[in-house]
C-alpha cells in the first residue's frame, strides 16, 4: 500500500470482536472497556518530552495505530494507519481550590468519554500538574488494544522513551502483533470446536445470576475487595502444590461451588480469562496487544465427591482445553444453542504492577502512586490479584443495578470461608460443604425467627394446604403484580404440575 495512509489491514482476535460488539451496543454511552492508568510522580516532569515519548510509542507499535471497522465487510477488520496523532492534554491544576478533587474529576471525565473505535488512536495521554514537583500522568485507552500483561510492557516503554528524550535506540526490537494474528489463523479450528462441544455436552442450561432484563444494559461496575490472610494463602498454596494443581484451579473451584449454591444447581458454567499468549511464539512475553480470551469453565458437582476430588477433576478438565484457548466465545456459544452461556466471570491475574520496575527507568523522578481502573460488562465478576510481597487480594466487581455493596461483601466473605473450608478439610464431601460463614448463618437464623422443632410438626405442608382449600377455596392465595390465584386455582395448577 505504498503512498497510502493505510499500512495494513488485519483480522480481529476473538475477544477484540467481543469488545467491538459491546462498544457498538454502548452506542456512544459509557463503554465499560475503556480503562485508565494513573501515575503520581514527584519531581519536575517535562511535558514536551512525555508527549514525544507517547508519539514514539505509537510509532513503534503498529497495532496501537489501528481502527476497527465492521461496515461493508463480511467480518470486522482492524485498519492500521501509518501515522496517527496522539491525543494529548497538559493541565496546570496547582491553583485549584481542591487540587485532588479536580484531578480526580478530570481523570473520571476522560475515562467516561467513549472512543470511536473506527478513529485511531484509541488512547489518550494527559499530564496534570498538581503542585510544585507534583504531577499525575493519566493514560486512558480502550481494552481492545491491550491486555493486562501488556500494561507493564507499555508503561515501562513509555517511561524509558521519556528518559531517552523520545529515542528508542536502547529498547528491544518490537515483535509485531500481526505475527500473533498469523499464528491464530494457523490453529486447528475444527479440533477446537470438537473439544469445546465435548466439554459442554449435556449442559442443561446457562448459568445466569442477573434478571434477563438487565443483560442489554450498560453500567460501570463498582467493587469490594479483601486481602486474603497470609497464613490462609500459604495453606491454600501448599495444598495446591501437594495435589499438583494451580492456584487458578482452586479459585475456579470455589467460585463454581459458590455459584452452584447461589443458583441451586449442580452443573454451572462461568467465564474465565485465559492469557492466550502462545509460548512457541518468539518474543511473545514482550509483545503489546490483546491476547487474552474469555472462555467457559464448567463445574459439575457430584454430591458424594470430596472437595479436593472436585478440584483435581477440574484441573484435568481445564488442562485438556489449553490447546484450544484460541477459540472464540461467540463460536462456542453458537454451537451450544444457548446464545449466552453465563453472566459471571473470574480471573487470576499474573501480571502485578510492580512499581519498582517503573522507578528504575524514571531517572530523577520518583513514582509515588499508581491508580488503575478497568471493568467488564458482567453483572458479577471476581479477580484474584497477587500483591507483590504481600499476598492475594480478592476483588468482587458488581453492577450496582443488579447487586448492592453489602451483597458483594457477603460474596467476598463466602469465598474466604470456602477457602478456609478447603484447607481445613479437603476430604469433606461436596454435599456437606456450607458456603455461609458462621456469622452470616447466625444472622440469617436470627432474622428468620425461632425454629420449630421437628417433634412439634404433626402434618406436612401439603396437608395443611389441602385443609385450607377445603375451608376457603375462593380465598386469594397468591398475588403477583396484577395476577391473583385462589386456593382452589393453586391446587389445580399444583396437581397438574
């Protein structure tokens, strides 16, 4: 394409297609897949040098110059432009009445401003001056460009470029994202389709925790988090090692068990984020782009099986699917015939933002704080996040139009309780596992009032109901909205059922 503004036209990775879909559904309103990084820096920041660093970052990575098109083509494509202009803002807030409040307001406005995915670049860079030798660097971008593993790579490059005045001579050569897309095109799709069909064979129904009326709505998630006690994390990790399983499997298992209890089912499915980076692709660990995929995890409970037995089986089932992690969720869901398979997701992150990595390349500047906001469109999701040198944080994110903060807190408490149950008695039968912590169970029992002793019960419920039907067949028994049924009508329907 010599002489053209267009450098390349590439296919989309499976999750990129999903993000494009959700952006189109948002239609200019809040796009939950707009993420933001904020870095508080002490020292004098050269705004012109930072801008040059951002522009050089775009020049180095072709996929950061991509726009996404879906009209007039059989499948969406990403169009890579030779040159794009970096959206840049530099604002002095040092004279504001409340500097922190104004800085937070500007960052929030930037995150809530949606991108047009057809007009690259899908990132913006801002420098906020908070006071003398105090700055906040704000990088806002669409998740369609990069995944969590890419974030440390991207930020380290940005800071190295800044320190070098925008020159990249000291940086390693870029492995183009198109090489991953070429690898993706070579994979055996029929084999993957067969593997996923086998994994989901006999699934009775989707696992949905939110009302159907909320599925086509968009809202930013809120979250609650708790730090797992270090001794509990050490015991969980030791148990996993003894049984040859990963921490990821343990978290998946307790999340599946919790969902099963909350939905009253023994066969549940949820989404899990996989890294998607093929180890055989040279340089993949330094590649910048979107590699992750969201795929179904099916957890089938067998009442007589032990908890550790469930986890061991889950590890084997998920390991067998690793070669097929490249397959798209939309294809999987279409083959099942259900459409939407799940509305909850989970991830065990393995890319902690270690501030020491960035501090080493900032020269005279000191990194004093990091902020990071991202979200999913799911009503409920879990992230297990390693904290360097500290342990593990469990972060339950929820849509406030579906869950309350208190409900999310209780879910977090149940997860910690299930992990404690696992390490205390891994041989406990599944049907004996109680998902409620003792304090929550005591609260619910107290709220329910006194429990009637089984010795005092002389008749079954259906006998009492039959007596009521005989006494007052035309009395109203059930009311739902504008619908009401008499005792006689309920009896007819119950007997028919």
